C-alpha cells in the first residue's frame, strides 16, 4: 500500500470504539482532507462509511437500562 486512511468506528454515547474502517491505495498521497484537482480522494468518504457502520451497530444494540 502507498496510501492509507483509517477511521475508528465509535458507537453510542459512551463512545465505545467498535472497529476501524480502512481504505488503501497503490498511489502515494491518494487520501487528503479535501478533494483536489490532482485526483486525490477525500478521506471524508471513509469517515462517512465509519459513521454509517456505527449507526447500524448502535441500532442493533439493546437499549441501556436506566
């Protein structure tokens, strides 16, 4: 791999780290914070996927007892 973006999957109000979403590329400097004209991809796509996974996991967890 020449580039990697790794975003933790954080679940629930207790902020439990459930896992990590990882994106890789064979191109150097492939992931950036913002899309640019050189063809780099924003790491925001990986961050969005981590958020969707966190939402799916949270929706399947039992509700905490009050």
